[in-house]
């Protein structure tokens, strides 16, 4: 039994359905990342778990107990707010001590734990300041410390690092990850940053318009996206329209697939596309096209190739100074390097095809 | 580099003690207030100053006797135990009614924040409507309600069987307290309303999330955050209650008097302008001191507010 189970949770605000049958489960002490575009319902889902929103349908289960009807102050679910929500009338130390004092922890212990928590987020010297005297990133760290100091069994973090600079972000990610492992906190992060999702989490859930589109390990989602939307949200992907017939995608590479016959899309990562100059009498199947744009990034070069589809085909190839490189206007043939790594998906009406 | 150098500088003190009064002028913050200040100087400070001056000069047949500055009337008033009794009554009636106002106003302002749409508008209209009728009319209405045997209150209570004999409320401290509290209630509700209805609900959610009960959240988050509004209301209501003379005069009865009532009687009825002006000086200066005390207690309790950006 997973530590935290979200079972078929739905929520509408008036006519607007914001969560539509979301189901997730998180193992004890592991980290789940919620990824999704702005407005897809990530914050709403976290608020439902914390108890600020009552779902219209579905259950929230922690350690086998249904907590759906429990008031928020009894849930022991830490929440780091997207806008920090620090108490402006309390100093940083008092903000962090708030939850401990409410629990009638002894004075000495409050002092000790607050000090530890502030040291963890590197804000010991700011203990006596007020939140308004701190930068956004510092406030964010106070918000994290304020929840962590209570060592909750479940911790929800709504974009906890978005105000931090790259270096501090990395340090905080690592420190938080260590702490979560040590204490065994089951946590859910919300993030827009796909790199953060890959580095931080054991599992990733990709949300789209209130639905969990895919839920699995980061690499699983990267390698086997279930929808074109997921493929494009996690990393970049070429989504090539076509047809499936006789167990094959109707395309030069004729990739075998289990997908049923009918309209389909082929999802190919740019790094799985090779680019070669078009030469007469070339037998191997490929997509002929014209290079429209190149970006050299040091170790790799990125091509945009017009193959007659609405969207250009993207390819990433290794680059080295000695090697000849196609330029804009060149006729080339693009091929799939590893057919096994390409994914064929049924084309659904309304599915996003880029 | 030593680690000492890496430390952030210590927190800056919340209120810079020196030169602070100059700052609003330097920053241009006060300039927009200049027209209002000029207006007040000409049409309020000047007439009041003139009036107060009457307490320190000799007046003969409606004319100031030139060069006759005297402290005698003021010293006489200060050594008069009656004046001290009046001042004490003015103070405690105003203080009690101010506290009552706060206790009644806070729940109303709090409820306003959770109402929506047409109910919110209706409540707002109900709150401000007393301000649309004259205080005199409202005070007379209380006369009808509280008045003797045939007052509405006593008749209802007797009819309901709660009491046998009519309560003697009119012409007591109670009547003054009741009237004053009702009439000044909007002055307490309005500042609270603005702050409580615009408050950030996420702070309450954060408090609940950290394990505090709703009651604890109310006293540890909502009330502290509304301290500035609470004290604004306290100062306002205390000032208008302390200086009101209509309510004590009408609801307290003929023998009931406060400092404000005496100022009125001396200047309008007895026509002893010197004594009236002396009492007015005492009324204004003590009122100013009390309000100052309220305001400075309020800002001490909300020093965090100074750092808000
Ligand atoms: N209290 C509310 N009343 C009405 N609509 C709401 C409410 N809260 C959220 N919504 C709507 O629900 C949808 C999802 O909002 P939510 O805050 O969960 O998005 P999000 O995924 O967290 O986005 P972001 O990444 O921008 O924070 C949005 O369309 C929003 O307008
Ligand atoms: Mg959000």
C-alpha cells in the first residue's frame, strides 16, 4: 500500500472542471513531481491534499486512512505555498517556530529546532528580521523551513525553488532531497522545470487540463510517452502525422507497432534523428527535406528541416570542428537512428499534435 | 576573506529615532497634503485657537481687555474637584463605549469579509446608514426606546413578562453608554472592514496547515494583522465619544454632566466664555493625550508594519 494515495479526485469551480478524475500514488519517503502547464490544476490538487479544498468526488488516503473529511489543521500534511504565505507580523524565527508553538513544544526544543531549520536553509543570521525585509528567494527558504521543522509525514511544495538562482536552486534541491530521504518524508513537488523534475523525483506525473496524462518514472516517461502532449512536455519531440496499417507506421522507416490501424502519430526525439546529405540512388528509407535553420551549441548542432509538414523536423547531431555540417538551404535526408526508441501513438481527435 | 565579512549586516532598526519626522517632507510624501493642511489651519486651528485664547484673557462686555493675559481661570478650574469628576466621567464613559464598540464591531467586520454579492452590499448599507441621519435624531430615538414606563424597551419587557417593574435606564450611565456605543459603532466598523475584508486568506490557510486550530488562527494571525485598524478605530471612537455632549445631555438627563456638556453649557447657556474656553482647553488637550496614547500603543503593537514594502 502506498503511503499517499489520491484516488479519482475531481473538482469543479462552478462550471469549470479543474480536476478530472486524478489518481496518483506515492511511496513512503519518495518524491513525486507534478509537471504541467500553467492553469492545469497543480495547485488545486495540492490544495485538495492539504484540505483547503473539498473535492467533489474521490478520496485522499494517507497510510491507509481516508483523510478526505479531516480539517486541514489535523492532517499533518506540510504545505509550502506558491507565494510563501509568511506571517508578516512575525520574525523569521517566529514564523518557523509557529507550528512548534502551536503543538506546545518546550521552549528549549523550539529554539533548538528553529535554529537547525534556519541553518539548513542558510538563513541563521536573518532570524530576527521580518519577512518584508527578505528577498523573494530568502522568503521561499523560510517557507520551506517553516514546514520542514515539523517533519510532516507528507510534504507538498508548490514551485518551491522558482525564486532561487541556479546555484542556490541546485544546493537546495540536493539538501532537500537528502533531508527527505533521512526523515522519510513523502513529498509532492510542483514544478515547471523539467530538469528539476528529472533530477529530484522518483516518479513524475504529467498533468494536462485537470487530467493526469501519464504517471511513471522520469526515464519511463521520457522514453515511452503515452501521449503526444507528454512527449512534448518532457523533453522535445517530433510528432509526425501518418497512418498505421498492417502493424506498421506508413513511413519510410516502416516502424512496427502494436497500435491499431488508423490515423497515428510517430514520436521521435531530436537526438534520434540523423541527418545526411541527399545523394542520388540512396536506398535506405528516410525523409527528404531542406535545412531551414541550424544552431550550433558546442558539442551538438541542432537542425530544423522542412519535410513538407506543418512543423519543421528537429534533429540534434554531434558536432566536431573537422566534420562537415549541413547549412540552410542544403538538401538532406533525415532518418531514424533507432526505430525501437521511436513511439507510435494513436492520433486522437483533439490530441495535441505539434 | 574571513567568514565575518560574509555575514549580512545586522538588521536595521525598525524606527530610525533621529530625523524621522523630516523624512516624509524630504521624500515629497507630505506635499499632496498641503491644501488640506492649509484649509485646516485657516478654518479649524485658527478659530479653535481664538476660542481657547478666551480662557486666558479678561473679557469685559464682549471685548478682550488688551494686555490681560492671565492663568487665573485655568488654575481655578484645575483646583476645582468638580472639573476632575467631570473629566473622570467623560473618560470612563468614552473608554467603556469604545471598548464595547470594538467588541460589537469586530464580528460584524469579520462577517462582512465572508459575505458575497448582494448580501455584502446590504450589510455595508446597514453599517453606514446611521451616518446618514443626524446624531440628534438618533439620540431622540433612544429617548423613545429607553424612556420611562412607556418606553418601547420597558413595555416590551413587561409584556414579555421578563420584568414586573420598568427598568430605570434613561438618565443613567447605562443610557449614555448604550446610545454612545450605537451611534459611534460605524466609526469602529469602517476601518476594521477595510482591513478584514481585504486580508490574505492564504495566511490563515498557512496557520491551519501548521496545525493551529481556527480559534488559534483567529487570535494569532487575524487579530494581530488587524491591530493597525483596531487602534485607528479605537482612537477615532474614543475622540468622538469623549467630546460628545448631545448624548450625555439627552440620555443622561438634566443632572448628568460631563466635561463636554459643561463646555456647551458654559458657552451657550451660562455665557461664561472664559470658563467655557478653559474647560474646552482641558477637553481638547486631554483628548489629544488619550488619542496619542492609543495611537502609540497601537504602533508599538504593530512595529512589523513599519517594514512593509
Ligand atoms: N478558487 C477558484 N475559483 C475559481 N477558479 C479557480 C480557483 N482556483 C483555481 N481556479 C482555476 O482552476 C484552474 C487551475 O488552477 P491552478 O491554480 O490549480 O493551476 P496551476 O496548475 O497551479 O497553475 P500555475 O502553474 O500557473 O500555478 C485555473 O484555470 C484557475 O483559473
Ligand atoms: Mg499553481
